[in-house]
C-alpha cells in the first residue's frame, strides 16, 4: 500500500492531465488571438473537456487533502473514494472530447474510415477503459477464478456471473453508442477490445497478460460479425443479433481458456486441497483401525 501521495502512478496520471490541459487551454488562447470570441475559440465538441480541466485540478487537490486527513485506501476503496470518482468524471469529460467532436461533424458515411475516425476510436477506447477500471472489482478478466475455479463458493460464483453481465453491458453500451452514429471500419473492435483488456491485465494477477490473446481473438470475431451483419439503426434485426452475439462469443472464449488453462494460484489451491484431503483420509483410516 502506498503511504505517500507522490507515487509513480500519480505522476503518470497528473502528467497526462497536465499535457491534455495545456493543449486544450493553449488552443483556446491561440484561437482567441486569431480573432475568435472566447466562446467561439473552444473547438467544437471540446466544451465539456475544457470544463473537465479545472474540475480535475480541484479533485486532485481534494484527493491530496483526503489522503492527508484520512490516510490511503485499501482493497476496492480507491475505486469508490469520493475524490477519485470526481477525478474519474472529470477525466471522462476530458477524454471524450475527440469522440464528441467527431460525432458533431457532418461526415458522410462513405468517409467513415480510419483516417477520419481514429481519434474518436481512441477516445472510445479511453472511455471504455475508464469504465472498466472503476469496475475492476467486478471484472471477469481481473477476477478470473470467480466463475471457473471449482474451489469457490456459490456466493463468489454468483458475483462472477454478475460481473460478466455488468461488463458485457458496459462493452456493448459503448460499442452500440458508436454504431448509432457511424459505420465503424473493420478492425475497430479488435483494437478497442484488445487494448482495453491489455490495460486491465495490469490490475490482475502476475500472469493475467496471458488473457490478451483471448481479447484479440474475440475482437477479430466481433469485427467479422460487424462486417458480415452490418448492424445499424436502420437495420434493427442485424443490430440486435450483433448486440447479443458479441458478448456471448467474447465470454465463451474467455470461459474456455480460463477453465481449461487455470492460473497458477488456482492450481496451488487445488494441490493444497488434494494434500489436505489425503491427510484427512489418512487420519480417518488411523482412527478406524
């Protein structure tokens, strides 16, 4: 557990914020010097991002004061801390700027390609990753043993099943939001899903990175379904089939891999359980002699 506010993790977080804040504020000032009024100097779609800059700064100062007064959180407490939730909300405002800007552009469907949508796709990935990060306590790619481990109780298995439903809803909510506006280029879902799971693997066990190929395979299948079904608002049947099939395939691949290739900690639990069972059997035989 960290015992100081000034950690490498905070350095990465706040340096990234400083870079985004500098670009946003500098762009507004440059546009104003070019003759635009202040409210016109803000690039279209980035109004809320600019609002997120002072809000994030205030939340950061509040977070430092919170740690000084109450200490540092443990377990899932950091994900539910009031100051961290404000940081998450203001970060969401900042990172969703490219997505909103692309949404407001009147680009025809024929120009919805990687060249025009790449910033929006990266922004979409950041939005998804922020949501999955703050719900990582209920994420199957982080808590893999809740469903597949045979040595957990029904309560933990129920929590694992609920985590699958939650994360499936978050994933498809983000994807369907994009499909409401654009015909996404092939490869989008592979990038979004793989990059998100790669980031989430940091918060799992030491061998959690081995699940990244699962995300890659699931993303490729999702892109195939995107290409084959062509889901759109104007095609509700294809849209519903796509929305149902993608999470089913995603978590079927995940379940197959995690069930047949358990983590080392699960194997150690199994070995320990076998040894204890063997010892208990030997004791029972001695008592019955």
